[in-house]
C-alpha cells in the first residue's frame, strides 16, 4: 500500500477514523485486525444468513429460475408479446389525458385501486367474462403474481396443504410454498384438474379456462365437483384466468367465479393483452375478504401506480382496450395457424400438439424421444439460435414425469417469418439429435 502521502491523505484519515486502517507515524498503513479476510464467505456474512426469517429460508430453498438468453432465430418462450402489437397511439393519447387531469395535490391513492379503474373493470368483466361483482370486490395489483402472493399470505398458515395442478404454474406454487404452504399436486388431463379424489386443503389453485401448461379446459362436471369440494372443505379456489381473452376453436368458457362468487378468488392480468412490463393485474375477491386484501395491499406497496391505472381506466371506458383485444386476438390466431402448419409440415406425425384451442402457447410432445434427452435437445437448439423450453420442470418432483420429451412453444412474441424459420430449424435439430 506504501506510506501515507499528502495525496489522498484525507481518505486515509477517514478510514483511520472509522477503524478500517491503523496509521502510525513513519510506518505503512495497515488494515485493522479482523478485517483482513472479510469476504462474502466471512463468519459475519454466515451469521447474518443464520438470522434470516423462516420465510426467507423457504424462499432461498426454492429452485432458482433457469437462465434465459435471447435466441437469434426464434425464441419460443411463453409469456412474451410482440412489441409491435402494443397500442402505442391509444396508450399515448390516454396517458396524455391522464397527466393533464392530474390533481392539484398529489397524494397516496386507495390501496384497492382507483375508483375509475375499478368501475371500468367491473363493466368490462361483465361484458367480456360474465362476471358479476361490485367495484369494492376488485383489487388492483402489480401483475397477477402479486395477486397470488397476497392470496398465499392471507389464506395459508405454515404447514397448510394446498392443491395445485400437476403440471402447473411454478411461480404460483413458489408463492404458496414460500408462505409456508405444503403442495399437494393433483394430476390433470384433457379435461383439466382431476377432481375425483381431491385431498383436504385450505385452497386450490387452478387454471380452468386454459390449464397451464397442457391447455385442457376444466369440464362442467369437474367445475361443479371442485366447487362442492371447496364448500365442504371451507376452502377457497384461486382461479387464474391468465389468458382468458384467447379462444380459437371453442366458445368462451365462463369463469368459475360466475358459479360461486363466495368461494372463488378470480385473478386477471393485462400481461397477455397489453404488456407483461406494465405489471397491471386485478383480483375479484369475495366480499368477506375485501378488507383483508385491501390492508395487505396497503402494507405491501400502498397501491399500484396511479398513472397507469388512470390510463387503463381511460382505455376501458373509451372502448379502445376492447378494440385492441379484438385486434391482438386476430393477430395471435394467425400466428397460431402459422405455427401449427409449420409443425405439421416439418415434423408431421413425429410431434403431438396439445392445448392449441386456447391461449398463446401449445405443448409439442416429441414422439419417440425420451424426456431424458431434453437438455441435449435444448442445448443443440440454442446453438442453432432457437429458444426451447421443456414441460418437465413444471411437474412435481415427487411424482412420475412423462417419459416423452415435451416443449412449450409460445408464439405471441414472434412474427410469421420467425415462426416458420424457427420450426424449420428445430426440425433440423431434431433430425440430427432425435
């Protein structure tokens, strides 16, 4: 380090005053005893880790998310939307109006969300999904994930079992496990969640209108069975209607909430129609739960951003949002047709496609390819510029997984050319490694 010189003398003196250095006249400055080997692996850091809460330890015990790097040819990651589909002009106009309408005094808003947005959503949900509710039953959240987190914290105590679809949405499972819940995986098939032998639980998380990821629609018989189970158990059903706007070859499916508004918590999002970057979602909760969700939201972050709420309220009230939904629905139906045609042309009978009637993704099962080979195929596809994502991690690790390799193919973020070229390259990869 050398002796102390006039240059930087003030910095050395400050470190000396704070106890980091020992400076003696005519001698080299040295690091104070006990600080020489401080690092991320130091006992101090270890001691801090031991003081983490049980919630933090459960959180850190969850499997980390997979690394995701952009794919040059085609990235089939589910959840992405095309930036070109965002209603830029309508959003800009509504945003300008919202800014000009700003109040003379800026203050915190209602934790449930702005009354203008909740009123507009109430009308929209009735028109679009047949949901009858009051504005007081609606809670605006920062994306559906925050809604799931609130459900987990308010409805589960440590050790409480919860029913979850197998395979199912990992971030929902993680939210409930982090809150201390114990997952009870229940198998799904073409008719959605198997309800013939549901176990005791405090809540059930389901995606009845388009099971994630396999795409089944919960049958009418099973809907009644699930709600009867919840009533008898005193449990709540968390209904995630994550892409309810997209129906391709079937009629719209009424939400579970329309059958039992006292038992079902309806979770909606704008991530599949506007943008996942907006972080806007909403809950429709039973009237008896309104206060608990309101106070939990207040403590979490006060409220969702008010400007975005005002813009969305304007889009809903003016009809611009529904015009956009009709437009993006047509565009994604076209993308779906291109994807299905490309799969048929390039892979033919070697691929079995599931879940194509609804939503923004399909599942492609690769006939004759063992599930153990998924990592090899994913790596080869990545090297060829294709982003490929397996189904197997979405299955509970405690029960047998499918023996056939399967991949989730999201198509809403890709244009026609990328879809066609992506499947052609994927076919080449499978031919080489199949």
